[in-house]
């Protein structure tokens, strides 16, 4: 989740005379907000596009930084489109449907490029540089340089994308049953925790969208709907699953209603409680997906998996290509999850070592490697924010590294990677801000960005993922 600006109590009062502004939008930022400047400062305008003139409501400000919401489009951009979803105005999900998909990717690339090139290392924060021998290190106080001073331009590659509709294979529905005569089942409204009643969701795959109306019927038929916390929907290779999270056990009548729903809709149903889970009419709820055609991975409904199967397959294939794997490579996969990258990569090299901080993910990844006949793909449980993990690799002679951290990034791990002397470091990021910070650390340690590309895992949203390949500065471009 993005770290949004939080106003303080002392200097964010918006004066009535400043509340409405006519603004010229000159670009967007990495969160897909329009940018405008005037004598009072900079404005981040939700819902605005480059080259537009808009009327906006300034909702909060701190110093010369203002946050606003479009109220009227005076002069629209050529990239502006009519949103295709009936819930666009209220839903907090696909907030950029007002922009053409290709134009949006172009705008995002420009914004993220500027973010990366102008992110510097904090002058008062020492970077830990490892010498060739593990365990020996020295602290260097970095110069106050930006990435732009270390690498003049970014070697952008074509983005990975998919269709902007019917791509999402997994989602979670919230429920508000406080009023039994007006039960809401759907998503959170934009800028609020309120739940609106979902009638359609064009980004869901058809199998999941078809369950929306029957689920409304189900929750309205249950005598104790307040006992339902949320409902997760998953379409996998082997089944369509509805996972119902309960805060308290349901009556026998309500359990029968869920059994009838499963039979009528021909779906698997899992009931989750605080003490565990059980399946309605099935032995287990293991699901499967394929990161590449020759590999199948198992996962549980609450495991992290990518929701856009097409982009995930492109992403894994691109990772294998950019790493330029050969039969002698020993690859380290940090934040490896259930093996989304590790297991496919293991088909192309001598060994893969996956490290993950969640123990149940390590167990699942180990099983996935075994199921696919890849015993040289091994997994370890370790806290990657603790430098101790690097010592376990002292004798491994790792040649290449892949990391796919959460939105918090991988600052502590990044500081240690050069000590392994890898020829390739492939960074998969779901947060351009933390990527820019971590990239600055690598560039200060004599690496450069050899390739970088966007991955549109969530079309028509402000969210953007990217992949970047770092190689030693003295290495020729590939």
C-alpha cells in the first residue's frame, strides 16, 4: 500500500478562498496523480491527466504541497476515455479508467523514470559495503549524489501488459451486514472504509464475475450474516474456489445454505475460522497455477500469488531471459514466496536457493519443487531484514540473484548483495518509491541498470510494477 501524505493538525486547514482552483496539468507522478505548479506551490491532483485544464478542490495542504481532487474537466486530454465500469465513481479500485491504457503506461514510465533518476541516497545514512571476503566490511558515508549523476538515462524495455478487462483471477469481497435489511457485499468505496454493493466487476475473469449475483443471494439468505468477515474468490487451473472467512461459527441452517450454493454454482467452498479451515464437499482446497507452461505450482487461497496470470507468465519468462541463465549458474532468489520464480528458473541452471521469511511459504515452495521434479531447487526460512542470512551463503558461490520484495523494498538485503559478487541482480518491484531508494544503493556500489521495464500487473489502476537488471559497471551492455 502506498504511503499517502497524512496532514498534520496544525498546518493543513484549507481556507475557503483556496479550496477551488483552476489548474494546468503538466504531468503525472508515480501514483498517477496529475501535477500542477503555481506561485503557491505544487498540486497533486487525483483524476487529472497531462495537458489538461481542470477545476480541482484542494482538500488538504502542508506548506507548499497541495492535494486536490478534480471536480470539472475544462480542457480534456486526448488520452481521456469514458470509464467502462458502472462502479467507477464509487469504487476504490480501478481509479485510472479515465485514461487510455497505452497512454497511461507511457505517462507512468515518464513519471517513474523521473522518480528513479532523481532519488538520492541520504547523506547521513552510511551504506554497508562488503569486501570480497564475507564478514569483513566497512562503513562508507556516501556522497549526496542522485542516480542521475551515476547513470544518465534509463535503458527502458517494452512494458509487459495484458488486456484491461477480465484479467483478475483472485479478489476479496468485503461485507457490511450491520443492517440486516440492507446488506452490502462488494469493495470499499474510494477514500472510505464503507462497502458499496457490487453488481459487476469487468476486471474479474468471467468465472468470478458470474458469482457476484449468487453471492448476494447467499448472504441475504443467511440468518447470521454478521458472522461473515469477508469472502475470497479464486479461479485457478484446477478449480474455482469461494473462501468464506467466519468470525463466529454459523448455524446448521446457514451451513446447509452454503453447501447448496456450492452445488448450484459448481464451485469449491472453503470455510475459514480462527482455528483453521475446512472444505465443503472436498478433501482439500489446494489450487494450482502455471507461471510457465511446463510448471504447475500449488497454493492455498490465503497464499500470495499474482492475480494477473498473463502478465505473471510474461514476467517469469522475462526474468529467465534477462538473467541469461546457463547450466552452471547458481541462482539466489530472495523473498521467493511459494516458488513463482525459483521453480521455473531451476529448469535452466545448476541450483536455485530460495530464501523466504514466512515459514509456511518455504514449506509450500519446497513441495512445489519436489512436485515438479527439481531437487536442486531448495528453500530456506530466514529474516531478510537481519544481516545474518548472508552468512549462510558463505560457501555457496552464487552467480546470479533475483529478488521480489514486498512494497517495503529490500534496503537491508540490497546493501549485502554486492559481497556475493553476482554477475546479475534482477530486482522485481511493486513499489517504484522503494525501488528508487534501493537502486541508489546498488549504483553507489558500482552497479548499473542494464535493463528496466514496467509490468502492468493491475491495468487501469495507479499501481505499477517494474523489473530492472543490475550488472557490474564494467560489464558490457547486453
